[in-house]
């Protein structure tokens, strides 16, 4: 069930990350979803990959308005960077955990925690800053509807 995240996926993942920050297991249980939705662990892994890849693109100055040659040069720099390769490894590992987790909320919570720790590593944000960032991302997703 890989692929693009819908706005609903973004909102559900952000709500789950807020629940992880607040250690609110009841809210996580409410976000489990139905039969046609991704399991929460898989959603958080996909959202983590999406978000961390966006962070990497910004960190390496890769923008949609760049020429093909500029983009190629920056992507080569990104692919050669040890930190970027660790991010790719982390997101791949989160996907593998999610596959094994299925509907297990404990693992979903741990995946969410790993996503938050990775965001912290890039932004140096504490939990309050993380909540502010999550609210801003939620508002961005709401405006895209």
C-alpha cells in the first residue's frame, strides 16, 4: 500500500504523532482506522519517509524550479552524503517494522517515536516545538483540501 499520501493520511499521521508526543494511547487507539485504511504503523512509516525526504530535499537545496543539471548535481551530493544514506536506511527500517507490526499499536507508537526523533535530529526541536511543527503541518494539509 505504498504510494502517495492523501490529505486524510497526512491528518491521521499528524494526529498520531501528536498522540505519541502526548503519550496518549487512547487517541492512538481511536486512530487505528478501518479495513480500507493503512494500518497505523504503515501510515507512520510512510509519513516519516515522506517528511524526512522533504527535509533532505530542503537541506540540500533541491527545488522543483531548478534545471535538470542543477537537480542532478544536488541529488548526487545528497546520495553521497552519509547522513542522507542513514535517513534512507532509517525509513526503510521503519517500513520493515511496520510490515511486521500489522495492527500492533505498541510498534506503531515506537515508529512514531522514531519519526519524531529523526525530526528532532534535523530541527533540534523539543516536544513543545514538535507539537508546534505538527500543528503547522496539519494546517498546511487542511489548506490543501
